[in-house]
C-alpha cells in the first residue's frame, strides 16, 4: 500500500528575492514594474494574462455555508484534477454552468463542506468557471482561498478540476487550451515556475486522479505553459519598455516525486492537517 506524503504544508522553502526581475518588482498579483507600466494595482497588472473566467454569479452559485478561509500568502503549487464524471459531448457554457452547480451541490450537500472544494473548474468545452467563493478576488489580490481538493495540502495549493474521466481517454483540445491559459495566468500572478509548480493530485495523495492519460500530459502542459508565459512577458516587455524574461522569475519548490496511483478515481480531498472544509 502506498504511503501518503506527510510533508508539513506550512513549511515552504523561502523565495530567493535576489532572483526577482532586475530593476522591477513582481507584486503578488501581477507584474508591477516599479511604476514604469503606469499600473497602480496588482489586479490591473494580472488582467493582461487573465483568460475569460465565468464568475460564481454567472453560474448561479449558492452562498457558502460558512466563512471561507483566506490567507495572504499565495499557493506554491497548482494541482490538476479530473472530475471523474462522464466525458460528455456538450461543450456549451450552459452545460459548464450546470456542471459547476452539480459539483457545488455534491460538495455541500453530500460531503457537508462549506462550498465547492476547488478554486477553478474547466469544462470539456474549455469554459473556465470560478469555484470556491472569493477565488477570483483572491487571485487578483495575490492571496489564496483555502479549498478542499488535496488532502493535507489545501493551505498551499490551488486546485483546477477538469471535466471528465481521463484514465484511458484524453481531454479535449478546448479543455487543454484553457488549462494552459489558466496555468500561465496563475504562474504569472503567483510568480511560479511551471516546470516546478504544476502537479497532479496523485503527487500528493494516494489516488488515480487526474487519470493516467491526463497525468501523462503534465510534462507537455508545463512546456506549453512556459511558452505562453514567455509570450505574455514579451508583451509586457513592450509595454514596460524593458526586457522581462522567464529565467528572472523566482525559484520555487520542486515538483513532488514518487508518483502513486491506486484504483479509485478521485482520492482524498481533506486531511487531518487541513482546516474545516
């Protein structure tokens, strides 16, 4: 039987601030170039990289049962999940909204949680939906809403649920395209290195999530996100009038090692080290 990682989630390696962009400052919510860009808030800076995200109001979310935990320090890793639901052919925004309502209903009414567990959901049609309450605001502010998606690691990870079951099938191109956009946005907002920060649920917990096929695509996802970030930084460089490169971003914790997979789909979402979901 696989032994679950017991790393203390509150002990994160310190960021080497000397690696931050020379002559600039990477603020938590986006690239703030010492005022050179003329941008006054982190939210405005990150807007350049932000994909279209449907809000909770758009999909008619219920109010959370309890107050959602918000921490000032951003996440260290982006955890890729699959929803372990059907690989449907409906790619409409209406279906994506219904999926978000269904997930919330299950998490609140069946699991007894305060709200949806993950921060973001991507449908097979590539529609990106806000998940847990205040997730979008927290991202824009460079903060972190504590979710319920990766047991014992919710305090420092942001979770993306990808619609479908990917044990033997691969996600749609639309879904993967949106996953690239979403991860690039999050990496820029939180100053994360995609080669180190993007992980699968099974990297932390004993689970088959996000499915063998999607998990096998994570190395390419990291490369695609890196390319997308270079494009974004090139655009911001032209606006700022100074060159920004990916290599100048801070270093972050390494990708967890020792893959584990067990014969059930989704795996633990809340552990003893987590706050109340």
